[in-house]
C-alpha cells in the first residue's frame, strides 16, 4: 500500500493548527515543530493520523514520530506553506 505523504502532512497541519506552527524541522525519525500554544494540540488526535507512531513535547519542541516517513512528510508540509527552521 502506497503512503499518501500529502494527506499525512495535511492532517498534521489541521490537528496542530497551521497558525500555531512557528517553524518546522526534522531529525532521523521525527518532525520537530516549534508551536505557539502547546495546549491547543490534542495529542490523541495527532496520534490517530496514519503513519504517526507517537508524539511528545520536549525542550520546547512538539515532536511527531514518523519513522522512515519523516522526510517526505516534512517536504509536503513545506510545500503546503509551513515555514522550515
């Protein structure tokens, strides 16, 4: 089954809130978002998105674990207008 990276990116943006995302970066397995309002995000909703392995907040970053899918989802989020770090 082919992974729809654009759909995953759109759902993440929707659940986190596009206006809530200050910047976006990534590491080997995680998207790292600097957000304006951590309390606005419902972790359980983000975790329901296909491909999301888990979420947590650490060192001022909202981190979404995507495993090997992180880079294509990052690219789609940038294409959809999220500002990279």
